[in-house]
């Protein structure tokens, strides 16, 4: 059973930075891609960024230029560096890992951007 453990969320002031981490365990299968999604109250969950095991990346327009996703294949960990955070970035951020045999989600970590 694949498990994803997220960390790095918290409270930060506008303009600040946070780095989220998500580590996968429970399988020796290579990951196809990993990504981050977010959901705020009253909104549907939306994709923020994803990265393939080969390092190709995609970002939503809302975070392009401010967030950076990276992957450490040896550690089965994906990171999301978030800079210049805005109140509109406040949400529960969840990690997803896609394997040949299926996809798995983490439980989410809260990010709150407020002064």
C-alpha cells in the first residue's frame, strides 16, 4: 500500500515562502509523476503543479513564476517551493503520486497566508 507523507505547511505572511514536501513509501515501483493540488473553502480542488520522473514540469497560471516543483527520485520525494505567497494561495495542499498500477493521495497540509 502506497502512503504519502506531506509536511511543510503552516502560517506565513504575504510575500513569504514555504516549502512543502511529500514522501512516498510502500512500493518499489517507479513513480510516473507526482503533483500538488490545492483546495480552499467553497472551491473545487485544482492542480497547482506536477513533475514527471524525468523532470518535466507543469504549473497553473496562478502560481507560474512563484512556485517551483522538484523531485528527488532517490528519496521518492517531491517538493513545492512557494515564494511570494498571497492570501489567495491559502488552501489545503495535497500531494498525488501516479504509478503504473494506480494513483495515490496524501492527506493534505494546510497553508495559510495572512498578516
